[in-house]
């Protein structure tokens, strides 16, 4: 007789995976219920009609010479916003990365054998490390859109607010990532250099930084790509650039111009991606 005990047992991992699928589905369903949102409104008659009006703009985009020529200035401004913002982010984030790196303010290969450094670590109780990490977390936890609204109140409408918003928000991200890159630098070479009496500044300049340069530059280029998209979004809050032109055209229901501007933004981001990818391949 066929025995029930001979049936194959369901793997424990399958039961656990099924449990987490149920939990995830419950969370998603609860999100829609408790926010009183209705995703099916996207397929209502009014929504589909508005979507159709918008998409019709892509069938007949504004391609007149005067309009295309007039978009060059906001495109250039968008590039300037992104580039200047990333430069400010590096200027702020790069020095803070050293203070936020465990290599420099926590016991390790770079601090072993140096009684003065150990004294300062003991005296300060990791104060520079903790403060730097806290400031970086604060800067990167607030989205650049919120920073932009804040700087619009301080500096008024214009590119300055957008540049500072990207610079401050990205400084937190750049500083955090840079500190992790510095922390993950090979420590065996540091120990060897310390054993022959090489000073900490020389180790940083001639060992740690050269080892981390490729990763640092690659990440700066990646942030430049992200900043290009962020600069376009900040145009919606008065920072200027192609984003502001898109916002104006959509407010005026001029979807032909909106389509042209969106296509130009797509080409701009794609070109940025190609340029940064080419440079990253060259340095790697």
C-alpha cells in the first residue's frame, strides 16, 4: 500500500518564500487601501482621453527652426546646473569623506603604531567621524527637490537655487560613497608602509588616493549623469533649464512643444550616458 510518509516533503525554503510573498502582497494591498488610492483611475475615460491628447503631441512635435533654436539656451543651462552642482558636491563631499572614513579616525592599519593619533582618537572619542557621518546623512536624506524649495526661499528663483540643491544633496551621497571607497582600499600595503616609517599624509597621497582614483572618478561621472536628470526636475520649481520649459509648455497644454522638449531631454541624458561611459572605460 502507498504510504503517506513516502510523499516528498515540501522544501522549507519554499514555505518561507511563499510566506514572504503573502506578506509583500498584503503590504501592497494595504498601501492602496489606506491611502485611498485607486490605480484603476488610470484607465478611466477622462484619464485615457488626457493621455491621448498628450501622446498626440509626439505624433506632431514642434520642429520649427525658431523653436528648436530657442531650446538651446535652456539645454545649456541644464548642463551647467548639473555640472556646477556636481563640482560643489565634490568640493564639499570629498574632504568630509576623509573625516567619515574609518581608516582615518578609527583604530586600524593607518593609525597603528602612532601614539599621537591614538591619543587624539582617545581624546575626541571619534567625534569627527560621528559628526561627519551625521552631516552626510542629513544632506543625502533630504531630496534635492526639497533643498531646491529651501534655496528658492533663500536665493529666489533662478539657477543658483538649483545648483545649491544638487550640490548639497549630492555632497551627502558623494561623501558617503567616497568614504566607503577609501575604507575598502587594500590595507596590506598600508601596513607595510607604516612598518617602514612612512608618514600618514604620504600614505594618503601616494597609496590610498592613487588606489581609489579610478573608483572615485567613475562615481563622479555617474553622479553627473544623475545630476542631469535632477537638473531637469528642478526646473519645475523655478531653477530654470529645460525642465522649466517643459513645465511651462504643459501648463499651456502645448503638447507639441512638450514632446519636442522631452525628446531633447532624452537625447541629452543619452549623450551624457555615452560620454561618461566612454570616459569610465578609458580610465578602467
